[in-house]
C-alpha cells in the first residue's frame, strides 16, 4: 500500500490557504443530515466536538471519565505557544514553524507544522473570547514567557493551570452545544472497537463503564482525540487512566501507526522514590525560565549530599556544575526537552546524581529569588542590601509566577523549594508517535480521523514545550472542521447509518469475546503485576538508552509477558457492572501489544533521535557513543543544525512511501 499524505502543491506558506479554497464543503442545510462521533473530550476532542456541532453536524461525544473536565489536558501547566510577537522580540509564523521542526530533530511533517504555526494566533483570540484568564502584564496586555528550544517569548499562560483553563473554555463551548441538542454526551463510556462498513469507519462499539452494557453507535465519520500512550511505561506523567485502547483498536482495523517509539522524556519531573509509585509528577517546564539546573562538580560532594552530611545550599558556587549553561550558553537552561533530558541522564550515569538512587539533579531558584528581590527593592525604594528583605520580596515574585507548582512539590517531597533546590529527573511524558494521518487528518481508514496527541504528524522525535495545547486546539478548532467536510461531502444523501448490520454484529461479538476471556480467566495475579513488569522492560530497554541487544530481548520478553498475562491475569467481579479492574485489564492488554510494536520500531532506528540515545553500552562502546552523541548535541547549539539535517523549504516527500506489510499483526 502506498501512503498518500495529500499534501497540497506550492510553497509552504500557501498550502493551507490554497487547500481550504479547493476542498469539498458541506453546506449548512446538509450538515444537519450528518452524524459525527468524537471519541475523547480533552482539548482536541472537546474543541472539535464543540466546533463541529456549532457548524451544524450532529455530534456524539464519548469520554471514559465522569466529565470532560477530567481529561488529562488539565495537567498541562506551563502554557500554549502562538506566534503573535507581543513581546516584539522577533517572533513570526516562520520562526515558530522552524523551531518546531528543528526541535523535533527534523522528523515532523513540515506542511502540517507550518499550518500549525499559521493558525496558532487564532487560538489565542478564540480562547480570550471564551474567557480563558491568560496572564497579563502591568499594562493589561497578554503576557508571554519562554520555553525550551526557542530564543523568543511566545508562550501564553494562566499561572500554572493553563491546560485546565483552556479545557474549561472548550468544555463551556461543548456545554452550549449540548444545551442546543447538537452534542449528545456519553460520559463513562469507553470505545472498544471501530466498525468498518464498506471500507469506511461508520461507528464504534463502546462499553458503558457504569453498567457494563456493550453499545453500538453509528455515524458517518469517527474522530479520535484520545491522547497518547505514555502509560505503556507504567510510570509516566500521564493520568493513570490514560491509555492507547482507542488508537490501538483503530490500528487493528487497518489504521497505520507511525513512529511508535518516539516518546518524549520530560526533563523536569519529580524523581522516582520507590516501587510503591503508580505515576510520576511533572513539574512544569516553565520553571526552567528562572530555575538553574546543576549538580556538584566533585564526587566527594555528591557522596556528602547523598549521606545528608552536606546540604546543597552549603555548596559554593565554584563547586557547582551548571552543566546546561556550560554546554549550551546561547540557550542555557532553556534547551529543548530532549537535550535537557539526555544531559541529565548523562550526568547521573557519570555518578553525579544527587538523591539516594543517584537519579536526580537540582533545579535551583536561589539566583532568581535574589534577582527579583533586588529589582523589587529598587522599584519600591527599599534597601537593596537587606538580605532578608530581598529574599522576602523575591520569594513573593516567584510565588506569584509558580506558586501552585511549588506547593505541589512541597506536598509530594516534603521539602520547601523556596529554601532548598528542587530535585528533578527525566520521565516519560508525551508521545510523538501515533496514528498516521494525511494532511486532512484522516487515517488510512476512510472516515476515521485522528487529532491532537493521538496522531503522529506535528512533533517529529521531540515536542517543543507548550506545543501540545497548541496542536490539540489547532486541530479541533481550526483544521478538522475544514478538512472533515472533504470526506463528508459524499454523504449528504447517505442517510442514517444502521447499527443492525453484519459489521456491527461482528464487531460487538469480538468485543464481548475479549471481555469474556478476561473476566473468566481465573488467574492468580492482578493486572498491575503485568503492567509494572511491562513498564520496567520498556524503561530499561526501550527508554532513553537503547541498543540492539536490549531491544531484541525486549521484543521476546514482551511477547512472553503477553502470553503470561492471558494465562494468569485475575480480573475480579463481573462484566455487567462497574468494574475498573476489567477496564484496566483491557487497556493493559493493548499496551502489551503496542509495547512489542514500539520495540520493533526502535530496533529499526539506528540513530539517536529526540530523547533517545542509540548506544551500545553492552558491547563496551558506551563511552565512545556518549561522546559521539554530545558532539551531535553540540552541533545543534554552536553550529546550527548538522549538515545532514538541513531544513527543506518544501515538504519532505512522504507521498509515495511503500508499506509492504502491517508492522504488527
């Protein structure tokens, strides 16, 4: 099969405009005749459902949470990018496009990224109109801050709650359409299969998570806005309910999966404290605006800190290694996430990690508190040499910018980050891989669309900070509502899709058999036993450091673990009731299949990309590979992009990629 990305001809800057001018549309009277299913009601799904309903389509929206307000989009703390150049520091649509492609190691689809940058400014206007309380400067204008991998301030934010506030905006837009009867909301429903009729996606099979009832729902098109699959690692920054099930079921029905092994390793997470944990906590990347990252220069100081005979605040400046500032002076602590994560791992692997496990570095706000305190003392005409006053004033400024994040850290770690440096370490976060889509956001299954983190298109091997919210809202508010009409224009005379067809019968039978197999398995081990085992395989052998030997071993181990899962998993309770362990078992079953595909994809990629070293530690070449890797990163900083990664002015040629067989069967 040849993948056709349907990217318009012509210069990048003109592609989206020309495409909108030429694609098919559905007129308002005919939209009333068409049904659309939207699975997932986070930023991508929620904004898409609201916009499609406002246009006149009949929308059925599904989420497995008790309310769309609980979508994992609320966890995005730091901000949302947009090329408005409010700061007058040289930003532009092209610069946002360039930073995104470069930050993704030149592995994203350029036409999609340029469109993303182009519509980014509209998102801010839309959200301000909805009442999203973005931060404002002294004069009342919208404020911006910087994020990693860029040299401008383009990130709009609402304290440390940006994702939550944006989601409330989309949720309010949805509620208006629910009130009009244009959206029918299905809370606590989980999609368990896509129904294909005559080669087109025409509905889904869903399980009512409260009653256990299996339901059939039909539509003329299905949209997946179901997020990423970081929980394949068990420990990640994702909500515990986040899963790959909807995307994976679509894949098994013929939707191709792209770049499954590209996982974002976020550099600013609270370190693992033990095997008791079920998830990790993200500390917003916005903290790197003011926090300085360091480790001790000398091993004796590392040992003293680990033994608690030396406090980090007692270490002199000359005995600290601000390694990001040393290696990348132009960007300093605001290097892209993959660079910061790899550098932290390298320092910890070299023996400079500062916590008991040796897997933590410091994020220190002492210098920022001093800087802000002196500035405030000067502004207020107070004594700039009064250390206590300066500290108090500086802490107030930091509290206003990051207060809820500092409070969260204190409650989890029981250390006051105003008084002692935070400890951070890289952790699994966003997934750049996902369902393959064309320029219209349609998968390889006609009528099945994927938006937001669920698709693969915009972030290459690494996502720039504050771009997740941007992509989700861009796809939902400004891209899909145009492009879905190109497909639906042929359905204005189709009429309602029946749910009593043989295709729906077969799909429902398949779902019920899978559930019955799990519920009647009568094994001895709980679901989490297998999920944790999978997570350790993934992190140790498919995580930041990868090599051929470990990846081959991972493929075999995951295959064996999947066999053990079906032999020995125990799911208590009944299928026809509220049963969270059953829901979890289905999700882990899908993770066990995805994990094998993930490892197979990583095995085929022999280069280091994004947050991943491709090294050969097991063959004694680790140190040489590490040096080679940091030569590459240095080229990123000092010499611009490497010679073999020149940014093309025209779209990379994705159109005629031959796919000889499915990568997972």
